[in-house]
């Protein structure tokens, strides 16, 4: 579509989902116009029902501009509307795993991102000084400090939403360390999660790691110490527009290295029990999600959006034909992920 006008979107460098989508647009060579969330130009654009970052401004069926949020459906819409350089594998079984890992990054790794940023003094200090500056550089020091204090307090008070508390904090941190170790080992075999070209899952993982690995001091120090390849990978993912992907660059499931299984096992260990408990709490109308992760009590507020994510994943699994299921089921069984689809 050579005559396509640049897509307008608003966001922030501190938003992992903004970074996810900016990197994806660069890789797919889709023209875009990036606006900071507080840009005066945004005030003249349609407003979303729910304020999330990034916000895309795209035409609806009648051609009228509308505000669209939620990175996962946006990726699928762009796949339908813009040809070439796809981030969805052709093989249905591989595409399903890609979707599953993308959701893990969006819905579990983000817990680590939020936890580290607002649970440690050095991380709170950095976020409180830098994030408000992204919303306005040319303001007095006193105003900047006040904004940082207000923003930090609001975010710290919301830690319970993602399930971060003194009991669950060690679970989140241990999980992030295991993820780093597993991903570091995986990168010794292939440069992306599912082969020699990035999938949607890579951009989702990248988005969270822009903060965990390269902004917030505590998880950044850990990443540098035990996963230097992961740290370098984040920088390489930022702009992969020069990559020339080929159809054969997706590694078939039968040929995937064993390290993929280790990544999936980590998902089964932590992501599965929380997603299932959240769905049960929503079904029961319970005021709190309660389960166990790694033998420790896990509590958080029910999260309706994650309930929708689970429904979407189950719908995708239901659509798999017999051949695709025979390919993915052994991996799901071994990793503990099958419990989501039982």
C-alpha cells in the first residue's frame, strides 16, 4: 500500500505497550506519526473509551477516525490491512504458540515490570524523575518534582492491582530471574522466540524488557548480570526494519530447540494458576483473586481484561485442526499450559 498515510498513534517511552507497537511498525515498515500522549495534537483527535497507551487513530467501517487501543487486536488488524513482513507464523500450531507467549508477556511479565518499578527506592526515584519529564521538559524544577511525587504515589498505591505485595514480590522476582535464564539459553540457538524472524510474541516480550532490562535500575542490573544476550536483544529489537525475513525463517515445531520448552514451562508454573484463578474469581463475582504460585499465597484484584484474554486463547485453541493440536498438545502437556484449555 504505497499511498498509505502515516498511522497516528499516541503513547509514552515508559509504556511497554507503546514500545511494543512502535518496534512492530518499524519492523513491518508501516509509516506512522508518533505523538506523545500529552501532545496538543492529541486533544483534537477522537478520545478512547478507556485511556490506554498506545492509542491508535484509525478509520472505522464508515471511514471516520476512531481511537483504538489494545495492542494484540491491533497487530491482527494491521496483518489484515497491510501485506508483507508478517509477524504471525503461517503454521497454525506455531501461530497459536506465538499468541500464547504474547499473552504471557502482556499479562504476566508486566507484573514484574510494575513490581520492580514501584517496589524499590532506586527504581521509584528514577521513574519519579524521568517519567514526568517525558510529559513536559520545559517546566520549573519544583513543578517537575511535584508531578513526580504525585505520579509515584498513585502508582505505588496501585501495586495491589497486579498482585505485587510483600508475599508475592519474591514470587514475581524469582519468576523474572527464571525467565531471563531461559530466554538467555534460548537465544544461544536462534535470535527470536520462534525462529530467525520475530513474531508478535517477540514484540510483546521486547515491550516489557524495554523497561525491565534497560530502564528500571534493579531488574536492569539483574539482566546485565545473568542475561547479557537478552540485554543486547532488546536493543536489536528496537528497529528491525533492516531484517529481510523469509518464509523458511520460522523454525518448525518439531525442530524447535529444547530451550523453548523451558520458556513454556516457566509460563505454566506462574502464568497458568493466576489466569485460572482470575477467571474463577470473575465467574464467582469474588472481590479478590486467591491462589498459590510456587507454594506461596497469591492475591490480587480480579482483572476483567485478563478474563477476556483467556477466552480469546481458548477460542484460538478450539479453532486448531487435528494436525495442529497433535503438534502443540505435547508441548502444552509437558509445560503445564494444558490446564488453561482443559
